[in-house]
């Protein structure tokens, strides 16, 4: 039995995000019936369709007919979850909106994943990732050589929306165990953008500069070697960087390099050009320096590392032959997921009458994860952001840090984004007294998560076996770079290393230089998958009564946000590739610069192509839809757009039903009336840094308010408060403070004194 066994889902979605959300639930044995229109899923020809719809049964219904709509309603009446991705207003017209269906079926989870927002004119556009990134400012946040937007080859925000859709549905199902009630769940494309990009600004500070395509820091950057091959140097922490400088024989320049990053970058560029890549990788890796070659996704997916991590499965297709696709992205040890079959037709009736619910009667609060306590040992991005997602969904997340703090605290805005909504506990787990106090926390907790290197939990004595002995209901989730199997398991790893080896950098760069994604792709993918996997384990615990261990890695997520791109079979169509400062994939699917700003267009039909030609007075050939992004048609369109005002030409194109949108710069996105109308952002106050601007939520719920309810904690900010909640006496807390076993800000611990002497560290 797996985590969602017995859960019935009727999936009315198409494309990537909705089907992927249902796929993840189906991987853990939810029974998914996918309802498709007579013409089929709009992306049925994409190789990813095979993966996004695995483990499902297919049913064709025409919802435009009374018979089709009646059959759909019959299915919904027997289901636990009804999943939709229609644009605003379409479900109301069909009578399939959340209010109508949840009133008729009080225990139903009505999940809606619209492609953009829930309101406003832009929310009516057909689903296209390039339009979503244009409207949200993401296209202008990617590092670039020129002042222009960048078309992302990977649909990162769609993948993020898909995983968050599964997580939010899982959270609503978990809450239903307590209340017996269903509810509306909304995970829009803008929620996906929020999870994947999550921008935060200190309003009193100037905006951060745009990223660089090769990486801005000399210690965290792409370098070309003497043979023309590229690799990524991922010395994010000072100790790794110092080790690299020593390995290169440049130790005498350490202080100079530290004082002058530009000088360091140019020096390293010159050094690495003197020898082939293989020699540099051998030297650096022998000194324990994190680095990785830039490669292509196909050999990565077919290679030994993925095989050792058991991250690839092969299924037989009756026409296509063997189809290779990524395995379930996380391992639950008690209720594992599995890839059982490709999508197959529904034979007969899907389900009988639905069993009645037996709610526990507990109701710890309005948010879906209210009452769930998470001990968060995560650092930097992947682990920390996973805890932040759980906090956003209502969990009580305690960020546990040593005296030196999370090394990412120095990042400022990034740290604020990924750790918002938590409480802070300062603790030295190397001390026996602190470890015993930590075990007291474990006794009352539901979840503990970390992203320690493989073996560190064992050395600290907080591995799963030890935690389970204390609390059999604990769910322990551990993230590492390369999984817990195979020769790479012990290696340190960072997001760009998996971007490099996993083919993401090469795909974005195309035939030119590789490109570092400004979005930490594998980190945010891991955070979302961890949150979903923990929620799956919480649902399983409702049935089994026991906890379990959850294991995943950055390596597994190097495939999650490329599910469609790595799905492989003989003769599959080639993936799109980028270019230097890529503007799009084809002449009629790209960004163009108007006289006063950039516009995004996406044409998929001859009628739309002809409409573009008519509005711009450009001759459009019959083969226009396949015209390259930099060919004669693209050049003619560049000239035509350059002489037109953006809003004027956009209005004319929209009137002809050509999908198009403005491409917003970062500051324009923060000021966008449409994004504010869709509640993407909110202003919140940090007690030390002042007013902050950040994203509001990764999902919305009809019966419970998701979102962040606390600012980002300072180091150990809530140590005293948490120990008092545990019932520790002031005298005991004072002993722990005096020994340095716990610590926190002086102002927050001032009331915990022994004989009038403050026993705390600054």
C-alpha cells in the first residue's frame, strides 16, 4: 500500500502542470481517471505526455454535450478529488466550479490550476510558459549579456506549479482526515512562479543587480578550459574556495583574490584555459572541491549516476517500444511510490460508491497543515525552502541552527525568502545536553528534515533509527546531493553542479556558451518535492499509524523539472534548445522589442500567424509556424515591432486572438496591477530590517488561510520561547544557556536569568 491508496482523482487537465500534479499523486497509488476531449490532450504529441500521464486510466468525454457533462458529474460524485485547469469563468459556465461541486459533494477536494491567475484580462490567455514568465518578470530576472528578456527553454514555472498542485491537494486530503470536509484548492501559474522564484526585497534597499549568464562570483561560476570544454566551479563556501585556490597553486594570492573578485575571476579564467577540462576536474576533485562538467541531458539520463540512484525506469509502449522516464522523485520507505504502467483506456466503470469518511474530529486550525510540527535542520536553499513551503501551508516550522548559523544568512534576500514563516532555535547538537533537548523536541514533533551530507546524521546520532526509537510516528526526510546509493553518495553538491551535468546549462545555451540559470532550478524543485513527499507520508500515517523515512536528492530533481525533456524512446522528436541571450524558439514564439518595451507572442495556428502578418504588414509564408527564431521572418518582425508602441500593437494582436503579453522587467512586475489583483505579493515587516516585499502564498484554500504568518527569524530568536513551551524550568534553561548548548538574541532571553546574572550569548 502507498500513501494515497484508495484516493480517487478525476483529472480534467491538459498539458503539463495539472497532469503532473495528478501523476505525482498517482505514483503513490491514487486512482486517477484522466478525462480528455475528443481531440485529445493539447500536448498529446509531446514526449512528456507519456510521463505526465503514467499510472492513469483515460476516458474521452465531450463536456460541450449534455451526455459528456452528465458522465463527468457522475465521476465527480464518486471521486475524492476533481482537478481542473480551465481559465476563469469556464468552470462556472459548465457548472463545475468549486462552489457548485463542493455544495453538492461536501467531502470533495475541488482543485483548480488555472494557467495564469484567477482574475483579470491576462488570466484568459491560453497556457504558454513564455507568456507566464513575461507577465511575472521572470524573463528579465534570468542572467543576460544584453538588456533584454530571456526565453527559458525549460518550463520551470509549469513544473513548479505541477509539484505544488500535488502538495496542496495532499495537504487538503490530510486536513480532510481531521474534519471530514472537502474544500476548494487553487494553485495557479502565479503560485508556481512564487514557489520557483519567490522574490523578496528589502524596500529600503536598492534592487539587487541582474545575474550573469556564467555566474557573477569567481568562486561560483562557469569556466572554459583549454580544450573548449566547460565546467562549473561550485565553491559556494569559503572553505571550498580556499581549497580550490590551494589546489591551483595560487595560495599566495588568496588575500588579493578575496579583496578583488574581478581580479580573481580573470586570473582563474586564464589559468583554466591552460589545460583540458579532464585534467582540471581530476585535480580539483582530488582536493575535495565541488565541480562538475557541463554535459547534455541525454547521456546524463542514460548514465551510471542516474542508474546507481535508481532514478530511471523503462516501460513498453505498443507502438513506440521501450520508453525510459524518470522514476518516482522521492523514496518513502514504508509506503513507496512506483511507476506501474503507461496511461491506458478505462475499461468499464471507474469506481463504485465511495466509502464514508470517518474524520478524527480534531481541528487544530484553519490551515491544512495546522497542528503539524516540523523540526527544520535544512540550510542554504533546498532544505530551508522545503521547510518554508510547509510553513506556508500552515505547519509550525522550527528552524534549528548552530552558533555559526545557516551559511546562507549572508545572502540577505534569498535567506529571507526561504526561511519566512518559521521560528528560530539556536542549538549546539554536538553537546550531549543539547542533543537530549533535541530528542525532547522529537518526542512532540511530526516531521524532521535536513539536507546534511550523507553520513552526518549518523555522526550526530540523529539518524532515522534513533529518531524512530524516540517517536515511532516521526517522519524523517533527508536530502543530499547524489542520493544515498552509489559511489557519489558521500559527495557535496550544489544546484549548479546538477544544472551542469543534468544538461540544463547546455540546453539553455544551445550551440553557444552554457548558461547558469539564475533560478536555482534543482534547489527549488527539491524543496517542492520534499514538501509533497512529507505531505504524502503524513497522509500515509493517517492509515498506518506510523512514521517513516523519506529520502531524495538534488540528482533526482535534475530530472523532475525536465520530466518531459528526458522522456526517451526511439525516434522521439528533438527538444528545443536555446542560444546566447535566447529570445525564443521560433519566429512566432519569441520576444520582440517594441518602441517602448518588450512583447511576447506565441502563434500555434496558421490563422494566428496570418493575423500577425496582417497587423504588422509583414509577408508571412505558409511555413511561418516553423520559421527559425533568427531567420528572415524574425528579422522582418523585429523591424515591424520596433516601430510600434507596445500597448497599441498588443491590443491589435489580441483583437485578432493572437496570444501575446507584455514582458515586464523586475520592478515593473512588483508594480503590476494585475499581479497585485491576483494577490501574488504582500508587504510584511521584519523587526530588524523593516518593510519587505515578497510573495504571499504557494496555494490557496477555501476553508483555510495559507500564507506566511511570521517574519523570517533571526538566529535562535525563539529559543527561550520554545523551551518554555516544552515545560523546561527557567533554571534548566539557564544551565543550557550557560553551557552554550542553546543560544539566542540577548533581548529575547533577557527574562531567563539566574540570580540576576544574564546567562546568554549575544
